[in-house]
C-alpha cells in the first residue's frame, strides 16, 4: 500500500518538534539554577542518540541502497558524509549564533539579541535531524530494495524525539537562568524545534526529485549530524572531568541502537 511520504515525514517531524516543546516546558518545573552534571548528561544523551542514528539509520542503509543500485558502497556514502559535514561547517561560520555559557557569538556579525543568538545555536543542528527523518520516511513510503520500513523510520523519529527532550530543556533553562521569564524561555525553546518539520520537508523533496542519489543524501544527513555531535555536543558534555556526559552518551547510543534493531 503506497503511503504519502510528505504526510509521514510531517507526522514524524511533528513528533520531534513536539518533543522539543515538551523538553522546553521543563522550565516551568525547575529552579533557576540547574545541576551542571544533569546538563552534561542531557547533552551526552543527545550525542549518543545522534551517533547511533547516523550509523544504523543512515549510513548502513545508504551503503545497502548503493549496493542494490549497482553503485560502489563506499564512494557515494563517503562523499555524501563529508559534504554533510562541510555544509554544517559553512552554516556554523555564516549563521550568527551563541552557545550557552559562551561570551562571544559565532558566525557573521549581526545585531541580534543574546536570546535570539542562543536559540539559533540549537536551531542550527535541528535542520539535519529533520532532513534525516524526512529522508527515512520518504524512502519507506516509496519502498524498493534497500529502503527502510515505516517501522524503521518511526524508530528514527522516536530516537530524535527522545534526544530533543533534553535539547529543548538545554535552551529554555539557560535562558531562564539569564533572566528571561519562564513563558518566554519556553517559547524560545519550543521555537528552536521549528526547523525539524522544515528539514523533513526538504528531505522529502530531495528524495522525490533526486532519488538516484539517495545513498549520498542519507550519508549527507549523517555527516551533518556527526559534525554537530563533535563540534558542539561532545565538548559541552565533557567539559571538566565528570562522567555525566559519558554516561549520558552511552545510554543514548544504546537506546537508539536498540530502537533501530528492534523496530527496523
């Protein structure tokens, strides 16, 4: 039975967006100061989920699809992976943003509020997450050799949603700590997830119009997510000598791996 890839992708990324909003809502239930260990554990969990999703939900299916299409298993996936990292590198240097705890913004100079720059920092890496979910659902809807099942695409969306829970909190709580009211901090945190449905839409459009390079597109999403993990999440989660970030990463990786294997 043929299913509409756009509807599936919007449902999947709608879930991940909702998870971001739920995570941001934690600002209504916590004190102004949060435990540094808890913050690192949340970031580590997100990193673990994204690494596992990049491998099991994107890179391995990309290699299998390339083989089914008679292509080299390593060339399109390697090039796509590096292109995804390069794309995020360019965005990182062009889009004005500010990481929590940092004093100076990154990207091109812009006269934006500090709160806006903080939101843009999280929004930056929600795009490849949405693209990954959109591509996965588009492939599942189209079927064919090497394509993931709807259950496998749902596992990816579930994993992305779970890691968006701490991500939503990671933007709303620092804003509240800086003096932003609880309602505004929640709105900013929830708004950071808007890029997920947009990324899903982009993923579907790419899958429909560029189906012949789908292995490279999947690897592209994986490379973009790994760039975010290494450039942002891991340094913030491992700052200092605590183990909270490491434990969070291990748990996140194991959970995403189990979801993909069980549902895929």
